[in-house]
């Protein structure tokens, strides 16, 4: 059982790897055991999954609707950047 025990840092790393299909079966078992004892890491995993889902939806929406800044918005941003550079 000692080899199966992992830290919170290891658990969050495995959780993230798992979302991208990069975690091994042993890693997944370790993280499940850790989640059984650690409420904080369980919450991190849930929130990380939700954030990934929202990002994926935003990406699909952007690709479908070809969303981008208008030329007017781009010019406005460029002007703001120039102003910030002058302040430095």
C-alpha cells in the first residue's frame, strides 16, 4: 500500500495527465485511492474537468463561428498597447 500512496501534487499531475489520456492504469488507481482520502484533490479534479470542458466548447464555438476581433477592435488594442509601452 505504501507504493500506492501519493502526494496531492502527484495526484493533481496524474489527474491532468488522465484528462489527456496520458495516465497509466497504475496512475489512475493511485489517484482514485488518493481521492478517497482527499476532498481537496477530488474538488480540483472536478473543477479541472469542468474547466477543460468549457475550454473545449469555446474552441468549438470559435471554430464554427469563425470568431475573431474586428478590424476596429484590433486597432483599438494596438493603440492601447502603444500607450502602455509609452508609460514604461
